[in-house]
C-alpha cells in the first residue's frame, strides 16, 4: 500500500510539474520532487535524478554568483508574489480592459495561491543558494567535480547499453 501511495504521488507530482511549467506554479520543483519519489521504485528515475539535481545546484550557484543576479532573482520572486496577491484580491476589471470582464485575471484564487507558493519557494531557494554557494569557490568546485563524475557515469551507462 505504501509503495502504491508513493508511486501515485510521484506520478502526480511529475504531471503537475509538467503542467506548472506552462501554467503559473513551481513546475521544476514539483517535477524534481516527483522524480525523487519515483527514483525509490524505478532505476530509470534514479539515474535521471542525480544529473538533474546537480545541474539545478549549478544553476542555483550561478544565480548567487553576483549581487545583481541576487537582486534580480529576489525582485522577480517578489513580483510573482505581488501578482499572486493581485489574483487573490481579485479586483474588478479596470475600465481600460478591452475584453469581457470574465477574461480578467482568469484562473481565480488558486492561480494566486500557486504564484504565492512559487514566490515563497523561490525566496527560500535563493536563501539556501546564498548560504551554500555565495563567496564559497570551494563549494562550486566540488559541485563541478560531481557534475563531471555524473557525466562520466552517464557515458559509461551509454556504452553498456550499446
């Protein structure tokens, strides 16, 4: 029963993550979480999870490499949060809106909720990345070594399949 529940949740997170890549929401986080759950049951998911995790960490390290990047990331997250609040407050369509008022802020409150969750997650990940990588070249070097090892292991897997 536990296996079925974890596998179902994993697939649900993968599907929700793919949908949230297009719709407002934390798509990559949901997708990675789903892969992490599925990696407990499937070898293919386990093989794909580590390279995705390492490259996500590389992106996180790049995002806090300079102060302008940090400010831009924090500002972007706060803008997403502000837009999410707009959706939650759901003001009436303004007079300049050219379409029917039904097309103003489509999606309702749940769109606002997912945007606020995205904002909180983005700020939390930014804080984590800052603590782990900002001003720590040794952490970045260790990450790059891990990526090289994962790439080499992936090439070995490809050779075994041939």
